[in-house]
């Protein structure tokens, strides 16, 4: 049975469960940061559903250049909580050996390239990866996500230009949550974001990023277009940032007239209400799902906290394919050996 279109009840339920896990994880990480357990976090509360939809539409062969606010995208694509916590904690099991900021993930197994801090700086790399994929005849398209603030950078325009000129298989997805830190979209740009590709010959579409069904329907056209080899496509997903820009930010300084809990825009609540109305789930299912998610997240953090940090000597690992003589000398100096 389908809840809408090609979305089955089972798929909707799984999407809901993953969104709840992402939200629970978000809240737990913020709490851990406040306790000094984790150094920094970029919350994604309120943006879960567009991220779930992207992961549902993407193929395993697709390469994804995500940005730092995409927790639900990782979870829906299958990245285990253990790897997420390892990176956030920077422990010795961290794939990046504790060298990256929290939330700056890289999961080769799941085709996620490394997250970059400078806003929009990953967009030219996305285009370069798409060019390389076509040149080497590798399967899959390249997908990239970014916030509304990134569309005000030169890298955004450079990426659109090159993707268009070379007709590259890139899907640009802007998660427009209305804020670039403290600057509202209305003060960033006069043009509508999804229309910004027009000057480069790139079609665009705006979708309701808070609604799973609307997101899937809107993304379908975009994915089909890029997969058909017609070139790049730009999607603007209207969503809502329910919390601060990061744990270093206080939105009360600039969102005094806005209800920041996102009650009316909460994508999880909207999917809940739809499935309740259709009889797909009931209130007891909601309670058990949230309780289960909390138990899983709490247990995983406690487990990963017991893993020690990387050995200091690991700083010399994976710098070059073959260590240089200078690096070997530095290693000897650091451990006191001759």
C-alpha cells in the first residue's frame, strides 16, 4: 500500500524512524557539547525531511558532496551512528583520525566526500568530480547540498558556470532554511534562488523541503533530468532552521520576533500528522519510536566515549603515500628515538 505516489507505507515509516533518530542525535550532541564532551556542533533540526528525500532518491553509485548540516542525509543513506559519534568525538576509531572539526564527515564507503568549512567552497570540487566521472565513464551522478548563504559566494556562480558549459551530471540542492547565520534570505538576495541558474542555462525548481512527499516529487524531475545526461539542475528546498547556526551562536540576538521551535514547520510533525490521519501509525508507535531512538543514541554515545583518542604518533600517518625523509625525521624527533 502506498501513502502517496510511489512512497509505500513501509518507506514512509522507515523515513520517519530515521528522521526521529537524526533529531534525537542532534539534541544529544548539543547536550554533549554543553557538557564539554564534544567541541562543536552544527544542528540540523527542522531540515530532516529534504535530507531524507535526497538519500531516498540517490543511487549507491552517486557521489555526494554534503555540507555541515546534513545529519539525516547520512543516517538515511546507511551511515551507522557509531561512525558519526567517532567523528564527533575525534576518537581513535574516527576515520579521519580526529583531524577534522566535528560535523565535517567523510565516508568513502557510502560515497560521501569530505565536508568543508568555508561556505560554498565545496561546490567547485563537486563540478570537478562530475567532470572526472564523465571522463572516466564512472557510473552515477554527483549531488551537492548547501545552504542559502552559499548562493551569495563566488564559488556558487563559478560552479554553476562550469557545470553548464561542460553539461556535467551535477544536481545542486540548496537547503534554504531562511538564514545565513544571522542574515535572513531577504537581506541576502533579491532574486529567488532556484532561478539563479537561468543565466547559466540551468533549469531550476523550488520544493517544500519540510514535506517528504513534496520533496520526493520535486526531486524526481531533477534526478531524472541529470541522469538522462541533459546537464546540471538546481533545486531550492524551502525548509526551516529550528535552532542556532551552531553551538557557538545565540539566535535570540536576531530572531526575537520569530518562534524558533518551528512548530508549524516541523517536518517530522508534518509526516506524523499525515500518517496518523491515514491510519499508517498510531500514537503508541510515535512514543515507542522516540523512546527507542533515545535509547539507541544514548547507548551509542556512552559506548563511543570509552574509546581513547588517537595516539599522538598517528599525526604522521596518511600524509603522503610514501613518507618523505623529512617526515621520518620528524617522527623520530617526536618519539625521542635516534
